[in-house]
């Protein structure tokens, strides 16, 4: 048994043979299809964005904050 590997893109339920394998036409062959997997998850992005707050006008009370 002889094995060869090549890349092809099936269309209309047909896998075309490369030119160097044309002598394989009309021969009985075994076919194994392996799909090149693409990442199924998009690249994750951060859901939090940095913000800047001016706190000079805020009154901070430790007792009030701890009471919550």
C-alpha cells in the first residue's frame, strides 16, 4: 500500500487530485479526511477598562464605609 498526503479544498462533494497524482485516476483508493482546525474561540478581550476618578471632593468616612 502506498500513502500520499496533499492539501485540497473539497467542492461540490469532490476532492481534486494534484497534478502529480493524476495517474491515480480510476484506481480504488482509501480516503481519510483531516480538517485543519481553526480556533473556535475568538481572542478574549478584557471586559474591564481603566478609569480615572478625581476623589478630591469626596468625603471618606471609615465608620460609614465599614457599616455597609
